[in-house]
């Protein structure tokens, strides 16, 4: 079989490469010439564990190629996937201009029966809009439209694509379902559940899924606030409720609020879809508000840790990516928290294993460091914003020696309060009692 992937970003590149691994001939197209040039040279434009090797393997096998020529991607294809961006527009609705442009371009190049698949996350009703656009552009085209949302997570994208919890296929056409089943054959054989439904249900599944997960995170974050006031420990609470099979333990990690390329825009888009259809999504609207307040409150927490004033203080930041194992900083908590600290006069030094180049496009006046210890040097406070593995086992003794004051704000709860106490740190984490007993030793003589 043969497919074209229109849009070679996170989703297009990962899913195109994984389809090639399934034995399908894949042509990945992007309008960004620079990106395609890099890919042709084997230079992967995103940080995603395992992707470089897999791309190299599939290119060598002759199953994966890259182009800017639409005809190359569409002609002879059994299916053409639309995997372009759907960023938030000014009013929070998904900006559909890229999807609509892609549909128009594909229409002109169709030369046989083709399934046009929307893999981008799109508002309910988009499959019908795509169908209308293609029909208008090319009345003779033989095609069906199918919604096939993607659930991969950056940082674990290949595994998520190869071993998904389910595949969702939304179309009215039996013929299109047949093509999709053949494309996903290796997963079908593995008995991966397939939800075959209408385009509207499929499109809703993607938004409802992300909104539910964002709600779960926001819920435990508010419980963490309560724990801080009562002396309870949010990690024990999360474990205690998560072991209930009806609740489940995933997405119950309290932290600085969700960010990333999907949750913020998808929750916002869902509330807009709800408004448009006269079915307000009140819970999700509240989640959006609570989450945005939370990111701001994290900056206040850091200012408090510095005694209420950060003017002229040196704040060390560990991690700027929105989560570990990615260089993506879209809507990352760091982009909210750091400028608020700088507005109060703080000098920020930061390190991230992969995302500094991306973050440097968004953040100003940061002293970018080569590792965590350089960040810690002369810092008044050290803040963990992203829980990269390499931050989990830092030498606390060495950090303490380098820092001006031994104060650690851990927004991801990756250290044990008792270890921090042993090492004489003042330790502020999320939803757990603050370690203050060592405050005197934390304030080193200068
Ligand atoms: N990133 C994720 O983790 C993730 C997960 C699931 C779903 N999604 C959804 O998938 C979609 C794509 O997200 P992404 O993160 O891969 O975006 P991205 O910004 O990384 O990539 C989109 C790519 O599409 C290209 N493009 C735009 N218009 C084009 C056109 N007409 N022809 C050819 N190429 C074109 C852009 O140049 C860009 O390279 C979004 O709707 C997103 O919500 C993303």
C-alpha cells in the first residue's frame, strides 16, 4: 500500500515513519522546504527518542521519502493523511486554514480512489467540510473522507503509535474503513481495539479525551493546594485514589499546571465548540481558568521561597520543555513562570537537555548553562520545572556547595523531602509539607 502524509511535523513525521515500519510506502510532504531538505539529509528537525534510527532504517529500506511536491505525495496513494497544524486562533477556536488549504491542494492531485484522512485534531464537522472542499475543487474525484485522530505523546511517540490503546476511525464509508483496516493491519492483528464510528463521534473523541486528561491533572493540582493547607501529602492521596480502578493512577501527578502543544489549545477549542453548538462545557472552561491561574501562582511560590522579593536574585531553572524527552516548549509552564520572575527583577539561569534552542526563541535575557551544576552556581533558589531523568539524581551535596542559599523549589516532586532535610535544604514541593526545619542551615553565610 502507499500513503501520502501532508504535514511533516511531530505527528506527520512520527506516524509516517511508523506506517513505513508497518511495510507501507510513505511519502511525507511539507511546505517547509528547509525542513524537507534537512530530512532528506537524515537530519531530524525534532527531538524524539528513537526517531532518528527509525527514519534512517525506513529511508534505507526505500519505504520512506520526503518531498515538497504535492503530486509525489498524492498520486497513486491509497490514502492521504492531513497532519498539518491546527493552532488556536485569536478567539481560541482552532485555526482551520492549514487543514482547508491542504484539502484544496490534495483535491487537485487526486488520480484514483483515495481516502483523505484527517489526522490533525479538528473541530467537529471538519470531515464534512473537507469533503465539500474536495468535491468543489475536483468534482470528478473518487474519494472518501475519514477522521483518524492521533493520540501519540511527544517523548514516547513511537511506542504510542506502535502500541496504541485504540485506533479511532470515523467515516460513513465501508470502503474507507477497509482501507484504514489494511493500513493498520499489524495493530489489527495484535487485537488493538478499533472504534469505528461516524466522523462527528471520532472528532469529538479526540477533544473529549484531551479535555478529560487536562481535567484530571487540574483536579489533582487543586487537591495539592488543599494538602498544603492541611498537612496531607498529595502523592499519598493520588496513590490512594488512583488504586481505585474506576479512577486509575495515570495523570494524577500534581505539578505546575499542564502545558504543551495539545492540552491548552484543545481544551480551549472544545469550549469554543461547546459555545458554538449551545452546549457550554462549563467544567472545561473552569479547568482552563484554574490552570492558567496555577502557572502564575507557581511564580509567586518561587518569589515566596526567596523571602518575598526576587529583585537582583539569581534564580536557577532546571527544565524548560513542557515535559521531559521533548524539545517542544509550546505553552510550557516555563514560558509563563520565567517572565513573571524577570518582571520582578530576577536574573534567570537555566538548563534543559534538549529544549534550550526552542526556548531561546521565546524567552529573553536568560543565561543558558551547560548543565544543572552551572545553573546552581551562586543561585539564591533552584527551581525544577521539567522532570527530566537527569535531574532526578543530582548530587545534593554538590548543589548545596555551589548555591548561595540552599533553597530548592521542586514543581514536579522528584525529590524526597526527607533527603532534602538530611542535606540541609529548604525544600518546597507540590502538595507536600514544606521542609523548613533546616532553614537556618539553608541560609549559608555569604
Ligand atoms: N504534537 C502532538 O503531540 C500531537 C498529538 C496528537 C495530535 N496532534 C495534532 O496533530 C496536528 C499536527 O500537530 P504537530 O504537532 O505535528 O504540528 P507541527 O506544527 O509540528 O507540524 C505541522 C506541519 O505541517 C506543515 N504544513 C502546514 N500546512 C501545510 C500544507 N498545506 N502542506 C504541507 N505541509 C503543511 C507545517 O510546515 C508543519 O511542518 C495538530 O492538529 C495537533 O493538534 C499533535
